[in-house]
């Protein structure tokens, strides 16, 4: 029982069950199997980003540029391929290098200058937000990219990043499977590898970690680049799911990723949390987002529930940790 109470994802499991029972009771469409496919899809689009954000928070850092980096990656791939009439895979690879470069820049500045990651990534957030819109207008003459659905390589890329299949009457998007894979990899890294120990160490106490030989700088840069990689992946999903990208998208999503990680048991102070908990946090988001729609409520209530869930999860996680420590 003590080990169970010490698990960081316990609070998110309790919250997930409560949200499911609540909407199951009041919203008829929520009970249908086909609705679960939509819930899982919405959850996966949040969960894929929540996993690396959770690992970064366990390592004691934040990334406020995660949301706009998703859009920037999609814009890079789309405009490069379309404007130069290249195979879309050229744009995909170029956007991967771009997203990893943003992550490296964030990590390098944080570890080199000692400036808090909140300020560093706030700066890159503002730069990307402005560049996304300005460059898109300059290149395409509008705030959205051109449709690339008829370009070489589009079909194969869509099969990887944005395909779907049916299981009975339920449509499952590829992002759900990728989400489960990323959660499994994140959990394995944290609990079964030496870098996982380094992540917990640098988040718990940087000076102590450095004193015992933990490569603090490399670990934090790798965590920021991990966020960049998943931002690239989600950018590719959005691009190949809709064939075009709106340059103003992604603003505010960084807070959703962080809140999902916090609901999943990550502490803002670092050194504690799990990838599985972040997955549960994302699932809570998906159920709440769609549950409000299925219940016929005003969608504006979503932000209200967001605040309630954040406060509830924070208090519950704090209580569970104190209880586990006493025992």
C-alpha cells in the first residue's frame, strides 16, 4: 500500500475514473463505442507532447515554446516542399532538423547562461509565434500554407503520421498507437535506464547530481531536444491530416501539455513524476473536452474544468506524497 501511494500517477488515475463515471452518467453519446475513438484521438494529440514535457519537468525544467514549435515544424515542412516543388519527405526531414535545433537552442541557453528555462523558452515562444505568422504571410501571401495533398510523397507520409483503421465500429487514429509507444519508451527510459536515473537526479538536486558525475548539461539538452522531436512529430500529423497549416495555431497548447503532466503527478519543482501519469492526464483532457460536447454544454466550460482539474490534482498529489512519507 505504501508503494502504491508513492506512485506519482495515483492521483491522475483517481481523477480519470471520476471524470469517466461523471460523463458516462450524464451524456448519452459518451456511452457509445464510437465516441471512445474520438476521445482517444483527442487524448493522443495531447499525450504525445505530454510525455516529453513530463520528462523535462521531472528534470526540473519547462518548455513554453512546445506548442508553437509544433506549428513551426509543420510550416517548415509544408512551405519548403511546396515552394521548391520537392518531395514532401525532404520537408519532413528539414523540419525535424529545425525542431531538434529549437530544442537544442533552448537547452544550450538554459545550461550555459543559467537563465531559468521559463524565461528562455518564453523568448523562443515569442520568436516562433511571430515568425510563424510573418514568414507564412511573406511566402504564401496568406496566414495558411498551400494544400500539399497532391505532392510526391504525401500519401506515404500520411500513412505514417495521419492514417486510421477501424476496430469494429470504432475508428482508431494512428496517433493513438504512436502515443502508446511514446509512453512505453518514456517509461522504460525513466525506470530502466541510466539516463532515467540522471533525469530524476538533475531534477531533484542539480549540485548533488553533478557531484556524483551525472552529465547535467547533456541530460537537460537531450530533454529539450526530446520535446522538439515530439513537437516535430505532432507537426507532421497536423500537416498530413489536414494538408495545410494555419500559422497562428499552437499558442496556448504549451500550458495544456504542462497541466497534463502536473495532473499526471509531475511536480513543478522537478525530481518526481512519470510518463504513465502524463498519459492519464492527457486522457482526462480528452474525456473532458469531448464529454462537455457530448453533454451539450457550452464549450467555454472546458477552461473552467481545466482549472478545477489542475487544482484538484495538485492538492491530491501533495496529500498522497505526504501520506506515503508518513507511512
